[in-house]
C-alpha cells in the first residue's frame, strides 16, 4: 500500500462517452457504450456493468470491457450477501479498494483484480472499474467516476421513459381501435332496429335497440373509470375476501343470480381497484351465462382450493390467491390464452371489462389466468405474481 499509481481521467473521452450515452436508444446500447469508454476515460482495463433483475433479486452481467472478458470466467452474478458489489448496490454507496487481496468478502477469492471502484446506479445496478495492478482512486477521480455513473444512470432512465412512452402509444392505438369498434357495433344495432320500427311499426325491435344502448352505457362507464381513476394501485390494505365480494356483489348482481362464497382469506390490495376486478368478473359472468348465473368465489391454497372459514383462519397451506368461477357456457379452448388481452375485445361482446381486470391485477403484481370451471363454465384465477409490481401506464 504505498506504491500505487493514481488513476488518470480523460475529460475529452468522458465528454464523448456521455454524448453517446444520451443518444443511445436502448438499454443494451447504453451498457455497451458505458463499457467501451472505460479504458479511455479512466485508463484502466477492467470494467463491467450489472443490471438488477427484480424477478430474480440479483445483479446480472449486462456488458464488460474486452480485457475483462479475457480475464474473467463470465457470467458472474451477484446476489444478496455474496459480494462487495451487492453491498455497494444495496447501500447505494460508492466503494473504493486499493488492495482487494486484503478484503475477505470478494465474490472470487482468487480474483486477479488488485484495485477496484464500485459505482452504484441507484435501482438499475452497479459498475465495477478495476485494475490488475495496484492503483489509487483519489478524491478527484472518485468525483469524476461518480459523474460518469450519473450519466449512465440518466441514460438508463431516459431509455426507460422512452420505452414506457412507446408502450403507452401502442396501448392508446389499441385502445382507440377497440373502443371505436365496440361503440360502432351496438350503435349499428340501435340504428338498424329503429329503422325496422319505422318501417314495420313492430315495437318488439326496441328491445334489441335497448340492449345496444345498455352495451354502450357499460362501455362508457368503463371509459369514465379509466379517465378518472385509471388502474393505479394506491393504498394496499388487508381486505377480507368474503367482505369485499359481498359488497361488490350487491352492486353488480342481477336479481336471479346466485353467489356462493367458498371460504375466505385476507387479500392485500387496493380496495377500490379490487372492487373493479370483482365487478367486471361478475358482469362478465352475467353477460355470458345469463341473469340466473351461479358464481363461486373462494381462496386458492398452494396448488388448489381449500375451505377456509369466514374468520379468515387458514386451515392449511399458504394462500396464493383467489378464484371466480361460473356455470356459464365457458370459453372455447382456442380463446383461453387471448381472452384477457385488449386485442381480443375487438369484435366481441366483452367490451373492456376483462381487459380492466387484467390491467388491475398486473398493477398489483399478480398473475391472472382463465380455465374451465367445475361445470364447464369460466374460472378466473388470480395468484401471487412472480414479477414485481408493474408501474401504472395511464391511457
């Protein structure tokens, strides 16, 4: 510790790299540019960038310098407790090491790296910059290294925003197409039936016209819900499955419909959004199975259903979600994979209801699937998601 050379920093190379970073259009391109500039900006050969994968709770290698590729046996993955890099990421703290041999918590005790600086990128990941020979990262070098990491982080944020905007634009285009089609169909029904009434004087055609108006009203209600509330998940609380189902059923049921609650359990979610989920699932059941539909609701435990009493006490196993099933005609097998997609509603009688259900469950970080009920009807299952809570993209 005393013969180390200070790491130099080239401002011209820094400016070139940062300009390229902000012009990059994808996460992959940003990572590659960030690593290609390491040797010229810092005059050290080793560099690697890891991005955080929230699904796996680990830092995964995204890009590295050519010399690092020659030295290391890639890929190296960092997880909680197994590396200095994870500690820097978790604590959002820059770490510098002049002699890594003295550190006892390296990912690889036989690593040839002698000196290293670890630069966290907030929630995005970390950059490691190092040398095979002892070097010193003085205060000015650390300051400039922080600036470099800040530019990489800003570029990643910019790419993320642009990606989200593309998703919003695509969804808006899908949304406009579905809405225009869904409104046009019942409007044509109303126009056609009114024309028949004028031509024949048969007032029975007004019943079909009334149904068309009701469909348009339902669609407009969905649109107003989206405009006013969106799908945002705001206040998560523990809610009794039985209680929220009973409350929603009173608002959504038809006079001849039957509800059977097959147990209860706590559901941790946004109460207002959950009411939208159940309301649309109940409406979907009535639309397809008729006003006298029977609907079953209950918790899912481990890999199946289980009877759980109304006091929310679990009999055995872990509650993984809940189901809503009906005794209607069911969903054709070739439509099961698409029924929850926005695209699937163009030309159907579903309107936006099931799309709203899918978007709200996704915003909670949950998974939703549809299968066949015990009587051959539809059965929707909402389960713990393997993905993180997704951001809300307003339409």
